[in-house]
C-alpha cells in the first residue's frame, strides 16, 4: 500500500507535495517529512461538515489523527504534522525544525512567443478558468464564475514557469503524452502556528473549441440562469441545511460547454477532462428529462426539478401539502402576501421542512431546530421532505 502508485500514470514531475498516491493513501511521501529523511503516509477525508486527517510515520511507529467539525482535512493534516514533528524533536529523532520554503523572488525572463498560444479557457471539475498571457511575459488566471474575484498574476521566469510575486507559487503550461495541455501548479502554503504544506498537481486542462447544433444550443439557452431543486434527498439530509439548488450557468466565453462539461445533446452534457487528483474528480454527467410536462435534472442519481414547477405556497389559515407516491420532496415559493407572516406546520415524526431566504440561506431546518413555527422571508423558498404519502398541515397567519 506504500508503493508510489501515482508514478504509474499521468502525473507531473516530482516536487514537494501533499499528494502522491499509494493504494488507499493520499500520499506516501508527505511533505515536509521527506526533508527530514522520514517516510510519511497520509489519508484525509471530508463530508460536508466533518473533516479528518491521519498521518503515519511507519518507521517510527508513530501516528496522529485529527478530527474536526468545520475547517478542512487540509488544516487537520497541518496540525497532525506539527504534533508529530514536535514529538520527534522531543524524542531526539530530529534536531531542529526546517525553515519554511519558497521558490524565491521571481526574476523576469524573455518569454518565447509560442507560449502565447497556450492562453485560453481551461477547465477543472465545476470550474472554468481563463488564462491570459501577454507578450511581455505576464500571465493572469481568473475564474469565469467569480468575475469580481481578483485575478492571480504571474511573471515568466528563466526555468519556463510563471511565478507569483511572493515566490510561493509556480505555474507551468505543459502538454502531456496524451496530447492534452495542463496548468501545472506548485505551491507552498503557510498557516500561522500550523506550519507549511505544499502542493504540486495539474490544476486545469485546456478546453478545445466545441461546436454544437443550433437546436442543441437553443435547448440549453432556455435553461441558462435557471435553478433546479433537489427532490430525492432524504428528509434527514444535511443538504437541507444549505440552499441545495443547482443552477445552470452558461458563459459566452465557453460556447458548447456548461462549466467544464461538453454539451453532447439537447438534454445531455459530460466531462471530457483527464486530470489526475482533486481537480478531475466527481465529473458527473448532466441528463435532463421531462415527466408529466415537468423537466428534471438527473445528476449522478440526484434528481432536481425545474424552478417552473415550484409554485407559491397556498396562503390561508389552514392548508395541506402531501408527499407524492414518488416520494419526491415538495418545493414552494413564498408569495408576497405571505412574507412576514408566521407559518406553523404539523407533521408526522419521519419528515422535515426547511425555509430559505432570498439568498438561499437556511433560516430554519425543522429536523435540527425542532421548531415548527417560522416567520416567512420575502422571496423565500420552502421544502417539505418525507416518505411517500406524508401529509403536512400548514397554517400561515
């Protein structure tokens, strides 16, 4: 399980990193332990709200595990590293702590003009990344999904990479044996009191031009900017703690694509990425279909219903909502005349409801709060989830 499996396939050149897969391990050469001549293995894991990291030093018969609610497995790994390094120093296995690293101050060099051809659109799972390269050797990397977020700036250097001004990040554009072009990012990341980690991985793949028929383009244009709401999540699902709608966003800079996925037909889209490690995982296909005049989105087994099927909740002193035979959750919007009113819900034990404000923030999830009364927000949404046939008695006053 400690073998360097990552070297058997597509992978960037050796560099300091927290990724270097074995069988089951995220890394079998975890940074910074190699700088001390120590073999370190790590495995991290994340759910939506809980995070874990295990770091093992097999030659020293030592391990540290860090679990957290909130944060991330990456932060937990840093803490596990620090625990082990301090223990090693106390035992006398290491004499001192190594200083933190960087790639040094960037020294600008003349850029070959053929590199200009590598500018364009790059994709990673659920990401569209725009790469601009100037003739003077300046590279700008920005996200199409976050136009207001500052672009990352890099300068071309003599080793053929682009480097950040602080010397902590190097980005190279490489074409691999599979004929595909990638952004290869190497990075040192320091966290106060928790030390330093390193990354070396392909962060994105260049997207080829992809033309689609007019009929297909029209079908997708009708979905642009529309929300789809989950209907087959269990009533206990943690997804209801956050606004779980899936939005379809198309970008004029990426014709023929929906995010990183190629549009393959009027109702389908699929990823064509070949990126090892994190930025090429979870490449779920889009499949739309219509049932009883209502459009649904099937996303790797999770079903979502088009926003057109979400109607205003009936405003009265007493009304009812029932989960249909399909077991699908019922979604409603808050009509203007109901905003500011108090909704009270009576329901059986194996069920729940949640209310969201205009921004999609959950203001009440009955399963967690135990509260069956809530003041309805303006332009909000409501979901009722439970087993087929579950009936909710609703009053809005």
